[in-house]
C-alpha cells in the first residue's frame, strides 16, 4: 500500500514539475492532448469542466478547515471601504493640510474643489472608522470567550478576507492569538487577503455561490456591520436560508441600528404582505460589541 502511495505521489510530483518548468522557462502553455488531465490548465479551464472546478473549490477549503479543527465560526460581514481609525486619522490630517496649502497659494477653482472633496471623503472615512473599531472589539470578545475552551468547542472569526470591516474582525481575533478564517474572492480590482488572517486559513474563491456556501457550512452566528451590495447579498441569502428552512436557525445580528433601519424599511415588506410579521424574529439589532455578543451567548446559553 505504501509503495502505491509513493508511486502516486511521484506521478503527481512529475506532473507539477512539468508545469513549473514552463513557468521558469517562460514557455507558453499550449494545449497538449498527452498531458495528464489534472495537470492540464487548458483543459481544466474549459467551459465544459466548470463542474470540476466548482467541486475543487468546494473541497479545498473544506479539507483545509477540517485539518485545522475549524468547526464553529462566527461570520462577520461589512463594508470593505471603512478604514481603521489610524488610517482615517492620517487621511484626514493630510486632506486638511492639502486644503490649507492650496488656500494659501491663490488656488484655481478646480484645485480648490478637488481638495474640498478630498476633505469631505476623509471626514466620512473618519466617521465610518467607528464601525471598524467596533468590529475589532467584537471579534476580541469572541476570541476571549473561546481561548480557555477545548479546540472543538471554540468559536472562530470568519470573514470575507478583504479590507475594512473584514480586516477589523480578523484583526481583533488575531491580536489575541486566535486563528482566523478568510474566504476571499477574485475581483476585477484584485485584492488579497488582509494581513490578520491565519495564512493556512486564507482561501481564495472564484465562485460567489461556493464562497457563500462555505460561510454557512460552519457558521454558528452572523454579524452584519454596515456595508454595501456585497454585504446585503450575503445577509439576505442567510436570512432567506433560515426563513425557508434550508439552514438551521442561528443568531443574525444587524450591527448599527440607525444604519440598518435607515437603509431597509422592513415595515413596508410586512404592510405589503411580502413577509410576515414573525419573520422579523429572524434577526436582531445591536449597537455595541457586547450587545452583539450577548445575543449570541443568549441564543446558545453560553
């Protein structure tokens, strides 16, 4: 049996070495009927093999998390555009200094307008940095609770792996030495995983559907901080899965009552009969990290 495994490992190694040789020698990788199918990118990237790619994208993060004992996660969603307080503070200082310099130099109208707009953006970033800090503190609460527990009982922070709120949550757990999971996605404006994800738990996806499935596979709670289209997409997919019984009930927390109630008027959905009044019990609102964590603890009686 061991000999068979060694032969298999050898053949896989040889196939991989062939691909690496092409890269080192800057040779184009043309279609080759004789190349092993699993080592043939031209073949694997065909439209007809999409199903295989989806299976692989499902399997790789699954095996990776299994091997590291990641069974229970608290998923944190939120905007990728909200900076850390330190970044926002630096941007605001730079914007103010730029505007002062332009004002002192008899500026033309276009330069002045540009500087004023940069200041408005920096002020907005400073305001939204509050959400970043709250996400970081929430993740620290989760990590603090989990640290004394056996590994199998711990809750691990899982995010979409990007900047902003996602970075904040990974950062909060990372600061306490806890492993954190990042499920990143390939986008036209390429992004890499934030620096606070545990490297061996930093996964990259092509398919949004499979990424969202992985969010739910281990999720014991979902906390949605203020965000845009991506956050709304992820949030409503989870609410729909629970509403329709496709997923088990779990705590769904909308962090930032004012933001969410200004953004979505759920009463309209009830008044128009699009949802029932009891569907409002599918989620809760919270405005502090402790309140969000208490909702989760009360749900599971931790």
